[in-house]
C-alpha cells in the first residue's frame, strides 16, 4: 500500500494532487485488486473505468482480453485490468532528479541577460 501511495505521489502529486487525495486514490485502487493482479472489467462502473483509464495513462495499469467461444457459436470477449506491480515499485523508488550544473564553456551564455542579447542586433 505504501508503495502505491509513494508512486502516486511521485506521479500525480507532481501534477498537483493533494496528499489526502493520493491516499484515497490508493485505497480506492487497492480495494479492487486486494491480493490479486487483475480485475475483470465487468465489475467496474463507468466512473471506475474513467479512473482506471487515467491510471493506465500514468503507467499503473494495463489491459488484456480473452476470447471465449460459446456453444451457440458466439464469441465472448472478457476484458481485464492488470496492476503493473513492477512499474509501481519502480515509480515508488524513483528519486527526484536534481539538474546538475553544467561544467562546459557554453554555460557562460546562460549568464547573459535578455537585454544584452537584444542589443546585439
């Protein structure tokens, strides 16, 4: 659970989601999965599915489908949502990258103000 909270903080928290909302979202997500890796799509409401699509865009979930042939000759597709545990662990352990100061000679140009550059016409 803490890995999910940390991973959400490292992704959605950087986009402005509050810590309280992140914790609620983590609890919401884990209420579907519990101790399993996949959830059948039929269990979801349209609102749940919207949240799952958003989490898929952030790399927390993926989908798969299974095709079953029924006795009447029809094809039945079953859609599943899969929790990407490896990606969640990777996101939870990601450290914030601090840009290092450049050590090359072109760094001198960063110190020149816009006024000085505009005067060079």
